[in-house]
C-alpha cells in the first residue's frame, strides 16, 4: 500500500491525460461552431444591406453589357479567368462607353452636363424631365442625354386699350361714361360665356355688368353688405353667382335681375368661388379654411372640403380628377376628389402663401402663384413641371389663355419681405406657358389722383377669345388690355432671333 500514489496526485495525472487525449477535438469543435456563427451573421448582414442592389440598373447593365458578354463567353469555353482580368474588362467597357458618349457630344457640338434624378414614381423631383432612361431605373444622378431647352413661342406684346373708372359729375361732360365706375377696390371679375359682357365686384358692395365691346355700364346689382370677393357666370343657366366678406353666397337670376337663392354655411368671409363645367355644383372657399360644395338648385351643402389650416384664397374646378383644386395661405395646394369629398394630394413646394390658381383651357395642366415663384403642375397627380421665376411680388392673380400666354399680377406691397421689389408698383408679367419665358413686363398705370400705395392688381381674366385681358385694380379702375396689332415676329422676317 505504501507504493500507491496520493489520490490527489492520481487525479491530477488523470486530468492531464484526459486533456491530452480529448483537448484538441474539443477546441476544434468550438472553433468550427464560432466560424459557422460568424459566417451566418455575415451572410445575414450582406443580405439585409445589399438585397436591393444585387442587380445592376438597366442603364448600367447596358453599359456593362460588353464586359458581361466577354465573361460569359470565357466561362463557356472553359477559360480560366481570374478576378484581375474581369475587372480589367469591365474598366475597358466603361472607358469605351465614355469615349462613345464624348464622340456623340462632339458630333452635336453642344456639350450637355445636365443631371437629372430618375425615380420609380412619377412624383420625383425630375419626373417627366426626360425619357431616355426607363422609369424606375435608378435614383442616382445620371447624365441627361440629348438635352434641348424648350424654345418659347412668339407672342405679340400687350397694350392698355380701355380704362373704366369713376369720375366726379363735375367733369362728366368730357366722357359721360366715366362716372359709372366703382368707388372701392375692384376685387372680382368674370366674363359671360357668350363673350358679350363681363361683371365686376368691388369694395363698394356693388356688382357691375359691362359691355365688353364698348366698355359701357349695362347694369348695377346691389345686395351684398360687404366687399364682393368672387363672381362666376353659369354657362348653362341665366345665373350669376357672387360671394363676399359678408359670408353670403348669392345666386342672381339675370332675367329678373334679383337674388333667387342664398347659400348659408361659411363661418367667415367667402373669398373665392368656381362653377363646375359639367355638373350643377358650386364650390366656394374662404377665411374659415374650408371649401364648400353646393348643389346649385337645392342649396344643399354637399361636401365640406376640410384640410387647409389657413384661408382658402382661390379655387378652380375642372371636368376630370382632380375636379377641385384649392390654394391656401397655409402655403399648400390641395387636389380634391369631388365624388368622395376627400383630398387626393397635397402640394407643399411653395414657401410662401399661395393666393392664385390658373387652369389651362386646353391642357391638363395648372399653375399656382406665390411670393416665391409661380409653379406649373401636371394633373392628375400634381407632378411638378417647372418654375416661372422673376416676379418678385405677392402674386394675387393668374390667368392663362388657349394661345399659351400666362399673365401674373402683383400686389401693391411686398409684405413677405423687408426689401422693396418691382411688385411694389403693381407689376405685371406675361409668360410663355410652354417654356416659362417672361417675354413682357410692365407696370400698372395708376389713375391720376390715386396714391402710389394703390398700385395693385387683385383679379384678372381673359375673355373667351383670349385676345383681351381684363384686370381689377386697387385704384378702383378696370383695365382692358389687347395685343399690339402692329407687332411683327422678327423670326418670320429672317432678321434676328429675339429669344
């Protein structure tokens, strides 16, 4: 028994022998599990980070097509191709594509460095800008191929033809029709569908109907107890609609020259109105930040279009969706589904209050005016098309005719800025609708005896032919403009390119 080792010594030697026999197997199994776990984590990360970029966009795949074909052919022939050779072929293909692009540009002798954003939706920043690459190809910046700026059409300049104003009876012997004008700011205008007469509303609470050809006063309608802010003439009925700061919306029967219906519901002043072109409904908007849809005959409030957080300054109706478009002082433009009475889209591109809208009479396009700039939109989704930049004033009114002339009128002061701008003197600008080119700028001619602060344009409209423009001014006058008949396009004579 004396030769036996101590139990503690035997236990230590057994532990060492066990470690020597099974240690390597145990450690290798742990390392293998750790390697498997590491690979699983790495594969999961790669899948989550690069799942959407596993395939090249279409336009990049087209550029790299030469390299892909070379790699595929080499693999089919069994040729051993290492990574360095593949990279070299791809670089060569990119260099060849670059050389080809430079050759195309040189042949046109018109270098283009314009960049555009291509996204999968039609509401991207560069949506509709160019169609050389497929839709939804990539969201990266790519070189726009064969970019050509839009050339504006030639339009004859506009000249002041007629001024309708009020003059004291002491000098009526000069022009007897002068004393028939308004006694307050003229805030609304509408032209009759037959293009025979037009009507105006002003701060003197009177609606006046004028002969369009001669400019003589035909009728005065009284009934509002505050400023008249909106007018609309029905194309299918002998009705005239008016609204004002007295919260009243009235329907006038022009055969009897009296009010036959009133529409109650607005909680504050009603600033704008529009008739639907095909349905007997009337849409009004005002200071209560809502637009209301009325059944013309039953006086029922069909919808309350709520969503704006500021005064609804302008509203327009059209036949197809969006059938109602509203502009608000909350700096947004909303597109409405008339059937459901819900918002189809909100346009938040403007940085200042939006006070004016204009729908093109033949195209599915409209414009909105703000103190920052005038923006052009494409229906039905409200895709941004272009800016009309340069009218530094509070845009109070926009009008567009079928010939592609857009008119914008500025307010008499620039409250949106502490600096003076050209809009302080009632500036007017005429734009080419297609290109956004400002081809004429002029200042409003103020009535003698009026203050400089009364140089402002509140409302405007073209007549049905688009050849006459009617503006309503802060100096209590109504101006009628016409195109210069003696103007000649220099291009047609081969003298010069005026653009």
